[in-house]
């Protein structure tokens, strides 16, 4: 083995002489096989070292590139998070504005509700006094009237009303809910239910005058009959005015009779609901037909003297549950309900 190495050394690295010329002198530098081999070894070691150094530098360069990529990714993520935070801040600000607006709206609704509570208390007393002055017991009619008002005005659905008009879920009248939202039903007192019922009764019960002009020529009750010349019961109120004076419906309702009716002459009867009807006799002309729905103050005819009549006038009756009532009491109550004389 040693001989092979020696032969290879002499073959690949024979002894060499290097000629050097310097300052007119010539020198020889002898390089033995051992020195050449040592130089090669040193060169190889240096090359390997340099290669290793380049490899390390390459790895570091790659690592730096990866770090730069990660940093770029983190910067992009940070930018996205910043945008998201700004959007979130804007959304939160908008929500806070909406919440503030909602709170203001609720406060306004509560203030409006307080006003309606106080207004209801005042109106309830006024309506109770006015309707009570007619002599009719309206207490049993209030629940049905409140239900009719709720159905017409599309108010809140409610539990069945008690006889006193109280409930845990009062219908909140459309005018109270208009544009302000509807508060929880638990916050709505029972008084608006009664208020709604009384207002509906004031709307449905005949409380107005059937004419804009004229004078009372004969009152309700016993009187001297102009034809029999003796005292008899008069079932209505006679109002005299010029011939052709317009006659108006004193409350909304449905025409149940329209035509000739014996001593009443040309005659109109209107059903107003809740057991109330009105009758108009001795008319000159009729302006409505049977089955027709009429509104308050709808012209139903003109004043005349048809039938058993001693002169131009209107015979006006108010009927409740089949019994005639004194129309003057209803008209007087209407002065307080409508707050004006009609």
C-alpha cells in the first residue's frame, strides 16, 4: 500500500524546478513531491472551506428571503387588520348612532304615551259625563266599542276585554302609534282601552243635530196632539225650518228603511250599531236608499210636510234597544262631545 502511494506521488507530483529571474540573477526553486502534495491539500482544504462558506451564505440568504417573505406577509396582514379595525370602528359608530336615535325615539314615545295617559284621563271624564247625561247606561257597551275601534284602526291585538273595559293587552290606537313605534303592551294602561271605547261610542251614537237651522216646535214626551186635540205621548223631537232644509245623518250607519211610512210620510231609518237607531219623518225628498251606508252628516233628505203633519218640520227620533229616547238629551250631550253647537 505504501509503495502504491509512493508511485502515485511520483507519477502525479514529480519533483519540479521553477526558474525565477530577478535582478539579472537566475534562481531555481525545487518543488518536491511532498511539497506539491501539501500545496494541493492546502488548496483542497481552502476550496472546501470556501465552498462551505458559500453554502452557509446561501442558506443564510435563503433564510433572509424567507424572513423577508414572512415580514411582507405580516405587513400585509397588519394592513388588512388595520382596515378591518377601521371598518369595525365605523360600524360601531354607526350602531351607536342608531342606538342613540332609537333611545331618543323611545324617549319621545314615552313622552307621547305620558301625554296620552293624561289626555285620556281628562277625556274619559268628559265623555263619561256627556254620554251619561243621555240617561243610557253605556258601561256594558264600552268593551264592544273598544273592540270595534281596534278592528277599524288596526290597533294592537288584545286579550278579551272585561266588563269594566280593562285588559292586560290594551289596543293601542293608531293615532298613538303613528310614526313613533309601538311600546310593549305591558306599558299600555287599561285607560286607553276605555278611552278608545268611549270615543268610539261618541262617534257611533247619534249626538248631533239633524239640521243646521230651525227651532224646536215640539219636544219629546206628552203633549197636546194637533189632530186629536188631547194629550198623547210624542215619541220624538219636532224641528221646524223652511221647506227644503237639508236633513243630515246624526251618526254613521246603515239605512234600514227609506220610503213612505204611513203617518211619518217620507221616512228614513238608520241603524248606527250598539242598539241605536234614528228615524226621520215628514221629509219632502229622500236622498238615500235602503241598505246604503252613510257617514256622519251625510244628507239623507230635505225637510217637508209629508204624511200626517200640520206644517213643514222634521220629526226626529232616537231609538235604543227598541225604545224611543229623548233626542234633546243626545243633542245636548253632543254639545260637550263635539265642543261646538251644530
